[in-house]
């Protein structure tokens, strides 16, 4: 079978000519071939050479008169070049062997077919020849094209050995199944279940990278259900795994919060590419197992699960080596606030309550509302429509107050420096008291969110705690 259309760009002929000049067999391999067959065209290409991939990269870069330098990864024996929109990674054909306590292989030079043997899945073992005599020919020793047509994830060799040697491949199998909406072969599922504890030798960074790719897919729930089915989720994210299950007391049952969470995650994924909003969707109910309580006459309650969940997040992010910066704070904020908008449904809700939500959510208010709307997962469409209509009313209230009071990205109209200068005082407790009083007055609607009204209010509040302003400053309102 020929795949010349996948290598029709003139740059591939240059690659072929360069390899011939160095007397190297070379092939396009892996993801580019797979994606070309799926009609998912990309500009990222892996090249394997029977010999030195680094030397081939240098030769091609020179032949292209490329201004970008060859990036060489000596530890991995690979090289990368960027040529316009194209990015090529080169590696020499190799064979690998593994030690029990490490997923890092012992690498030796190998033949082209030994190189194919070491690859993870049959759909990634297909190659296109760049050898002049067989240029464009598809090489498919493991029948990957059939697995591609049948939407099947399968390993070229014994999956038990494949996953034991490199346990990250278990996560990669699940990630590909999620991204491509493929099925994992039954033998592979069994091998993942058998080798799940081997995931402990994989770095948290590599696991998180796969998790983020699963989260970035169109339907992330596929991956989390597979991780739960194989036992990986219990090890990687026990906080999510523990959400599964329904308990019944006095004939009253609560919903299965695991599957509810995945529905919320999928709904969010349909509407945004914001990875950290998806993390908030995944984590929004993690506080429920710790706060679950059955109250006679009331039923199941999860009081405070929003606060509990937000407090659990730093430890989870540290364990997974996820960012501990503003991204963590953003996820915490959404988890903490995800119950608040529903409390604003009442027609007689005060403007103060709306202001406080705007103040607390800040620039994340639209993301918070998206999360809250996705959190409606009832099978009763009439109930869903009713709740969505109520949230639409909340959105309008938020919009009206925001237009009037500008609280989305609120900053105090009066800074600490202004307070200190006005009253000739240094940093201390009094400054905090006055700043907080101004904030509360704005949120309660006592004064408008502007400098003039805040300044006048500041003078009155300061006098209550025995501070008198410098007359020159009060006249100039500095």
C-alpha cells in the first residue's frame, strides 16, 4: 500500500535524498502516519534512521539552509529541527531492554524491525518508507491499519511485558482510547489491571501530562472510567475514585457522585478548552465523601463539601506536581464558590449578595457560572430547564450589578498609602480596619465604588477609631 499523499510535500523528498547521501535507511514513523490515515493532518513528524538520527538531522538542516539550529538531546540520542511549519524529530533505530525498578530502558543500536518491536501500540508502529526504491510504501508488520479501522488499541508484543517494562504506556493506552474514541483490547485491559501498581515508578510529572491530555479531549469521562475499571484511578486519584457508590438508608439514596462528576466534566469540556476549568469540574465534589451525612427527615447532606474540597486541593496538586501558583488558586476558588450562585435564585435576593459573589469570584465569574450550569445533571429535562432558567436570571443580576458597581476585578478605591498619608500613620492595624470598612460599605451598597465617596467614608470611619486627618491632605483629597 502506498501513502505518497502523506509525504507529498517537497520537504520529504529532501529528507529522502539526504538519507541516501548518508547511505541511511530512513522512515516516517508513528503518530504522523497514524494521523494521516485518520485524516488528522499535523506538521510534527518522527523520522527513524538505521544509523545516526542526529547526523541525519544535521545533514538535512544544512541542506535546507535552515536558520534554526539543530536541537540535540544527547541523553536520548535524538535531534529536532524546525523547518517553517514543520517540526521533525530524528532518532536512530534501536532496541531496548528494561530493569524491574525503572521504566528507563537500556538502549542499543538496532534494526528497523527491532525498533518497531519496541513501540507501544500497533497503530503507532506503521511507517512510510523514504528509501528511493520503496518511497511512499506503507510498512505495517503488526497490522496496525486493521486496528485503526477497527478503532482498537493493541500492543505489538505481549501487553503484560509491554506495560510492565514501561508502565506509562498504561496511561498512554487510556489517553489514546479517550482522544480517538477507540476501544482497548481485552488482553491489554487485563494487563493494565495486573500491572497497575507498576505505575508507582512513573514520575508524577509524566502521569499529570497524560491526565492533562485526557482532560483536553472531547470526552474526558472515557479515560476516567477506564482508569477506574483497571484500578489505576485508585492509585493516581483516589479522591475521585472514592466518589463512586450509592448508599441507601430508610429507602433514601444519594446519587453516584463519581458518574455525576464525569457528566459535569464532559459538559464543561464541550464548552471550553480551559484546562483548569476542567480540573475544577473534576474536583468540585471531592469534599463529599468526608462530609456525607444522613439526617432523618431530611435525607443525605454534604454540608461544607465545597470548603472541604477547596482545602484538599493543594495536597493533590503537590502530589501530582501540578502548578501551585495562580492556577491552583483559580481551581480552589471555583470549587469553593460552586454552591454560591444557586443561593441567588430567590427573587428577593439582595444586591449585597450579588456584589459579594462578584467580589469573591472576580474575573472567574463567567467560568463559575459555566461550572454551575454544567453541575445540573438531572435526567428530568424539565428540572434541568427550570434550573438553567434560574441561572440565566442570576447571570442577568450579575450583569446589572457589574455594570453599575464594576466589581469583577475589584481593587480598593483607597489604597493603604492614601490612608497612611491622610492620617500621618505608618503600616498597622488601623490601615486594615479602614480598608475593610470601605470594602464592606461598597459591598453593602452604602457607598459607590469610586474614590470620592470612599475618601469621605474613610474620614468618618477613621474618626471612629480616634484618627484625625492632616487638614492639607483632606482639602486636596490626595
